[in-house]
C-alpha cells in the first residue's frame, strides 16, 4: 500500500498540479472506455439477451435449445413422408417458408448493394444510376421495378431511404427464420449422402429441394421480380453478410430467447408430476368407468411421450452419426427418466430413421453392454403392448376434443398471454380459479429473495410476454400484466419480490 501511494505521489508531481484531478479520475475509473460508443451499446444488448436465453435453457427440463427441439419435430415429420414415398405434404408444408425466406434474402442483398453504392456516390444522377444497375446484372424485371419506383419517388435520395427501410424489414424476417432455414435446408442436403436414404428417398429429396424457393420453376414464373435469374443462396456467403448486420443479430437472438422462455413455461405444465396429478384427480373423483379411464390414460400418456420423450429421441436421431456415440447419448438421456420410459417410447417410434437408429444401437449394445441391451429388449416388448407412435400422425385436435367429450371430462385450460394468465391449479384441475395479484405468498418452503440474475430474467420475461401488444396497449395495462405474471412466478417458486 505504501509503495502504491509513493508511486502515485511521484506521478502527480511529474504531471503537475493542473493535471492531477484528470489523472486521478482516469486511475479510479471503473466503467469501460468504450461505454459511449455504439459498438459497446450493441455489445451490451447482445450479452443481456444471451444471458436470459442461457438462464431459461438451463432451468427447463430439456437443456437442448428450444428452437432445435421445435425444428427436430418438424424434421421427423418431413422424414416420415420422404421415407414413405410421399412428396406433396412436404412441398405444401415448406414452399411458403422457403419462398418468403429466400425472397427476403434476395431483396436484402439487392438493397444492400444499391444502398452502399448510393452512400458512397452521393449526388449521382438518375441516368448514371440506371446505367450502373445493368452492371450488377440484376434481372430485367427488377431493373424495371426500380425505374418505376424512382419515377414515383422523384429522387435518388428518396429511393435510397425506401431501400434502407426495405433492407431493415427483410433483416427482421430473416433473423426470425434463419436458424430454421439453415437446419431444414442442411438436413435435406445431408440426407442425399445418408445410406439410409435409398433410391426412392433420394429422388423425393431432390424433388423437394428443386420445388422450393429459388430452385422452383413455378416460383420463377409466379414471382419473376424476386426469383428470375437468381440461384439458391450460398450458406457461407449468407452467414458472412448477415452477421455484419445489427438488426439481424438482435432479431435472431430475441427469437431464440423468446422460444426458450415459452419452452420453459411449456415444460412446467409438461412435467410428469403435473400429469400424475391430473390422472390422480380423475381416478379419485370416480368420474369415469374403467374402460373410459383406460382410454383417457392412454391418450394422456401418448401425449406425454410425444411432448417429453420425442425431443430427446430426436436429439439421438439427428445427433451423432456413429451408432456407438448415439448409444452413449441415449444412455445419458435415459438416466434421467424413470423406468426406461425413454427407451420404451423410442421403441414405439415407427418412422424409418428412428427404426434404423434403434436397430444400429441395439447391435452395438449387444456387443459392448449386455445389461443395457437387455433393457432395450425389455423396452421393445413393452412398446409392442403399448402400440406404435408416429411423429407424422399425432391424433388430430378435433380427435382429442371428441375423445374428451365422449369421456365426459372438462377440457384442460392452457396458459395464454392475451389476458391474465391462468393458474397452474386451473391447468391441472380445470377449476375457474384465476391468479389473484394481491393473494399472499404460499406458506412453507424456503423463501428466496428475488434479485440479481433472477430479477433480470423475470423482467425480461415480462417484456417478452407483453411486447406483442406494442404501442396498441396503454402502458398501465402492460404494467398490470407484468405485475400479475410476477406474482404467478412467485406463487410457483415461493419467492418474494423486493
């Protein structure tokens, strides 16, 4: 300490009396030197969003990113059609998605080229600008479109402003859908090299890729202004361009964050304890005769298998390529599930990739782990008794409602965010008990101070849930909803708000 004081004294004497306060402020400064720069503000925004995302990803039942879980579910449905010789359902499911994403990316690239040029060549004449358009090899339809817009707007500056707005709008759409586009397109291209995808599967996969977005002749004929003369975007170039755009990065991260938050809320009401409570209530109430009770239980457990176990199974199917590594992952995931229910659900899957992966892992287990092989065999026997499950053919919404009506059980409420959220009690038991913001906290259990990281995350949740309303809703209404959600959160986790 004395050494430090002596050193500072020498520095002060060297700098002179006038410079001492400035030097002292510099030495004692705690904030970053970059804090007033746009890049630092951007840095802070990205970090805050990612912290929230990671927080909810860690505490939900399945730590896999919720976006991946959602997309794997869609890929499983896609694969079932490809391996079973059906093209039309996949084309109709994905053509709008590919059309909109690739059209927005093409529009973004064009707008970026033109805006960057106009900024660098301020004051350029309309004639010189139109000549330059031809050098970029845009399609004739797009050049005519820009010519018409230029005449309508009246000046190059107005056209630049319009293109900048178009660029921002397209980046928002691209950011919301980028992850899904990369995964779906990458999966289809990878399927062409998989040995499980035989001749018919290869033919259908190529046909599907050729019927979507820029590769589709129908799309080129219908939407010449977007697709004429364009090729499917290069993924490497796309990545390099988009990650230089702040709007894209923030939109993509917010989409991932929002998906994690709602994935966490969904996982709350998908826990086995909740399902057991529901079935226990039905059993104790004597509402149903045995035949109808069995029908309800089967429906509930099948839904539980899809909601809880299918995401883990998809992780094994679309994860490691080697069968031994896939088996290691399966063993790890199954360790957290009681009674080998994950194995039983896996054995019930009848889609081709799941069946082939199960057979390959069963062979590896037979050679290397006899005990786990026996458990897989036992699970397969249980699977025969419970019946097949296909990711492509879950019971329809109308079918589920009809079954509940026949059984005579009131339909179960869901969380919703357009009004006050329902309570967990209502979700499980169908009671009309709404959340009371002024209700006392539950008795018993440890009382946790809500602060630090949890406080930040709770604030973020409230923003996500209310942000859909935007400026259409008075701020007082937003505050009321956020306060109500805060109370619900603390009723669930026995916390108190500072």
